[in-house]
C-alpha cells in the first residue's frame, strides 16, 4: 500500500509539472462567410492585436527559417502550409515611348522639340508639372562619346577633349555631351541637361534632359546622346521614326513562394493568363544558361535573370499627360555651346508651335511591357535595388481613428545607389527612405524575366467579400470615410502611385520560386538567406463549417506550431473585413488630408497563450489516482478480513463500531501521510532530474493528496470494520459442505472469481482504466495522426499526444496490471487451505497453475471489454465514427492486455508452490 501511494502521488505531482505548458486557447464566433484561403497566419515575433492589417503577411523581410516551414508542414492537421518570402520592392521600368516624328521640320537644319509633362496620382489630387524634356535635332554631324580615360573624353571620330574643358562647357553635368561639327570644322558640345537649379528637391521641376539626334540625308534619325563603348558612330542604328523613351518607374513587390503550396492554397496555377506557371526548380539564369524544367527567357543586358510569374495588372493610379511641340524662332542655333544653366531660361522662354497631346497610364504601360516580355521571352526590366521599407505607422487619435505618420528616413536614405534607382519616381516624397535596402548593382547586374503572367481576379476566393482584407494578391484599397473625402476621390478607392514607400502599400505582383530567391540572397545578401521567410499561411484540414469543433482543430494546429517553432500565430478563421478610420495627412503635391476607411480583418477567433494543464492530462492523471485508490482499497479490505478476530476482540472489550472504523482510517491515513511527505521530497528530486519545473505549491500538494487518497480507499473497509460482531468473528469460519457447481477447470475459475465479486470488479476496473486510456491514445496517435478533434457533450475537445501523456498512460496501465496481480495474489492467499487440500488429494502443480491463469484471464477479459468499450466509445463520441483502423487498435490493445494478465499469474503460481501444506491441513 505504501509503495502504491508513494508512486501515485509522486507521479501525479511530477507529471502535472511536466504537463503544465504554454497552451494556445482559441474562442470566438461569426455569422455568414467565415473562411479565407488560409486559417492561420504564422509570422516572426510581433505584437498581436484584435485587428489584422492587410500587410501583415508581407510586413517582415525574413525571420522564419526554411526548416521551421518544414516543421509546420509536418504538424498533424495541416492541409497546406504556404511560405512567403518578401524580397523587396523592385524598380520596374516600363516602356514610355513618345513618337515625335510628326513634329520634325525636315527642312530645318536645326530644331528643338519640347515634351511637356504633367504627372497626376491619388485620383488627380497629387500633381507634378515636370520639367520639359527636349530633343535637339540637327542635320549637321553629331559625334557621340565613344570612350574615356583619366585624361580626356574620346569621341567616335577620334576627337579628344580634356575632361575639365568638357565639364566647364556644361557645368553641373561632368561634360561628355555629343559634339556637333560646325561648317568650319569646329566641334561644339551639346549639353545633355538644362537646369534652373541643382537642388535635389528641384530635379523634377527644374532639370530638363536634352537628347541629340542627327537627321540623316535619307530622312532617318540616329541618336547621338549615347556611349558607343569605343565603336564608331555607325554602330548606332538609324530609325525611320523619332521615338523618345521617357523615364517612368512602376514599383513591384517581389516575393518568393513554393509554387506547389501556392497552387493548393489559392489556385495560383489556374490564374495563369500567358506563358506558364512557376515550378519549384525555377532558378536564376545567367548568360548562356537555362534554369528550371523549361527554358527561361534569355538573360538580359543586366547579366543575371530572376524568373518571375508576374501579375498582369498593377493596382496603381498614375497618369502622365504629355504635350509635344516644336520651339519656334532661332533658339535651336544657340543650343550647341550654351552652358547648362544658360540653357534653362533660353529653352523655357521660347515660343512654341502647335502641340500634339497624349496621355499615358502607368498601369497600362506596365501591362503592355509585360505582354511583350512574355511573348518575346525577354526580360521585363533591369533592377538596381530592392527596397525594404517597414510597415506604415499609426498614431491613435482621441476619436478612435488612426493617423498615418510620416515615415522617417532610415540609415540608408542618403545612399546614392538607392536614390539613383528611384529618381524617376515622380510622386515620391523626397529621398527614398528605407531601413534595409539590398543593392543589386556591381554584382553582374540583375533583371527580372517573366515565365508567365497571372490574373489576380481569377484567383480562388472561397470567402468572398467577408474576407477581402486577407487577399494577398488583391488587397482592398481604402475608400473615403466621409462625404468630403469621397467627393475628393470621386467615389473611387485610393490607389498607390509610383512612390515605392507611399500609401497604400503595394501587394506582391512578381512572384519567384524559393530556389531562385535563395540564389539571389546567396549572391547579394548571404546574411538574409538563413531565415528568408516572411510568413507562412496555413489551411487546416477537415473544416467545412465554423463551429466549436472547427475552432478546436485550428487551435490544436496553432498550438503545435507555437510549441515546435516558437513563432507568432494569428488565427484568421472566422474573421471578417471591417473598415477602420484612418487620417491621411496632406501630401506634398497638392493632395489635401483625407479621412479614409481602411480595410482590416477583425479576427473571429481570439487567441491567447495560457499556462495550464489540458483536460486530457487531467483525465489521465486522475485515472492514475483512481486506479491507485482501487488497488489500496483492495489491500485495506483484505487487511480488515484478515484481522477479523483482532477486531472482534476489541469489540468484546467494549470498543464501539465508530472507534473500530477510526482505527482503520487512522492506520491508513498515517501510512498516506508518511508516503506524502516522502513523495514531496522525491518530486523535487525527480523534477530536477527530468528537467521539469515543479512548483512549490504542486509539491506541497503531495501530502494532502496522499492522505485523501488513502482515506478514500479505506472508507468502505472501515465501515465494514465498524460492523464487526464479536460472536461471529470469534467463531471458527466453517463453510458447509456443498456440491461444486463447476464442471470444468474454467468453470471452477469463474466460480472462484464470483466468491469475491467486489474484489474481482475492482481488479477488472483497474485494468479497464489502463486499457481505455491506451486505446484512446493509440487511436489519436495512429488512426488520427496525432490530431483527434471532435465534440463531446456539446463541447469541442481535441486529443493530441505528447510525451507526458505516454508516461501517464503507462502509469495507469501499470497500476491496472498491478490491480489484477493483487486480486490473484489475495485470492490465492485467502484460499491457501483449499489449494493445500487440492495438492494433498493429488492435484498437480500444473493444474493449479492453470486454474490461476484461468482466473487471470477472467479478470483480464472483463477489464479489456470494459476498457476497450470505454476507449472506443470516447473516440466515437468525439469524432462520430469507428472504422477499421480503430478495430485494429482495439484488437491489439486487448491482446497485449490479456498477455500482461497471464504474466501476472506467475506471482500467485509461485506462491502456491511455497504453501506449508501440513500446517494448512492441520488448520483445516
């Protein structure tokens, strides 16, 4: 008894400490559409709030290792785990070409054509009147720059001009403009810019480019504002049309995905409009190399090509209104030889002829460039940098709205490489600010090449409008929150412009493979390759409606993800799109402040991390105590029967029944108190040895737990002791002769078990507890892949097995088997005289051993039936079915339990051989 109580209380205390873990709890409810494409969002450590911003999946640049993603994939219950690695914002340059051929006066020897530009965005609220671009067209020979060294500029006709001299002619540019050959043979430089100010903030409005073209005798045009790399001017092709490419930038977020996972999650492969879908082996291509399973577009002039699947539309609102006209008068004669700053008033003050208007939309320019790149299997654009700005920051206002704060310059805001890459971003507010840019220059150059294009509107959307704010590729843009703002926006949503760091943020529009992203990082930023993933989106299997069971399935997966990876999880199952008020301050280009309604996700499932022992652990550890109570109760009952004469003597000398009862209780509780004190000390030592944090309060629980356990176990035997009658107890126990009812050895075993039914039922119940627990745990482990979820008595319940559960189940089964062994041992001990008689009349030991084995099988069979029924019944109530796999589990557990009960018969069998036959026969 002492050993049993000590084991039970010590095991309960230590296992409770091991089972007290950080556990994620989920709760919530929602009506209507409840499910986006994913149920759980995993991201690096970040504050978790009730409202989820649209940019949460793309907010981080790395932080999750590929190994952690693989761990998440293996979590039971995960149907799809789609990783996302945001690489940054690339500077995509679409083709903005303007044909000015019709403005050329072919009779004029020299002329200047002006391209006036007005850029507008934010639904026309932000405008920039850009400095005009000029085209100088001359019939006189124009010589382009061919080479340069530390001493001089070398032109295509061999002319050498000292660098200081060239720079002095065009101050502020460094020189190197094309040379015009005059009739007398002199060469005069055509400066490539006209500047009213060299202040960086004035470059949009007071710095004009000048491109020089020679009108050849055959009526074609040859560009002179080029660098021929040491070759003659004839290598520059002549064109029949005079087309000018104007600068423009379309910011595009590049993200890496696992193509197979993305196809399963959102059906990205089904949204391909042109070309083909990405493959997991699509890799970076360099000159003369083909990567992936299909031939990629040839490497462009940038050297190394990143394969991408490109969105065929950009959610941008920016327009360029162009007016093309020819300057009148003799201003063209003054362009050659006029210095940079003198050119500005000269050209701006000149009269103009009739204009030719045109309009270009940035989104349409990008679409046309993309279609051409896919059709021609050519690069979409070169890339100089990948910007990596942080998410927008907000300041809560007294009225409950959020004010968008201006971004602060990061440590690399003044990096000239970064600044140069985005100088053609017309509506960017000053210098580019970013905290962690990735420069792609001076590393063989990079470009992006589309293997295909996809249509975001063709992507699967199971949830519809209720979950629009969680759509990765089709974010919901903000809209006006009041009548004034709606009127200013023309009742249209606010879209992004060419500002890479503007508001609203750009969604991923170029996706590449994780393989290619790894190669890019290895080449330009090896430190980023260790943990490249920004987020992982998880869809949980087995969810077809939003109820408590669905929440429990998701909670169980989320809890396991936290346990295995330590990452932050947010449950988005059951969420819905809400509009949060946001104040957007006035912009630098005329846009007034706007009151906007920004789409966010109100999570339908609230999650929190608590430290607790889950219900399954409580059940298993409770079973451990219950089985121990049965074992101790059996022992106390036997002790009371053995001491019948002793108790009768006490009754004869006047002890009342209550005092006899208290005697038994005092003895057992004293034993329990001693076991509890010792168990408390052992719990601390075992906890340290096993690395389990056992709290002081739980340790002290050992003492009252042991006392209560022994008191509960001895309650019924103590009541039986109180009913002891002196006369009956002192009279010799003689059983009247009767005919045996059993006609076989097995029948005799059944009859023997029925002689002490309470003891038999106690032993069978002890074994049933162990068998039922093992059945439930094996069902969760094998039949349900460690993820059994269902509804029990109207409450969602999940069974997920951990190491501490296996130890607890092992303890329950051990006590169950010990209970059977105790029943058999007590049976043999109390019937020792009968066994001695049978031996005396000639029964061999083998037959007596068989009798004990049959009794063991009887107790074991009863316990297995009860235990398997309880285990399978719990599974059926939980998941609503019992299939063939569960039947195999039941058969296996039954077979193992019966084998263990047979082995327990070895102890009483050994006892039979050691019986003092002569003494027992004398007593009989």
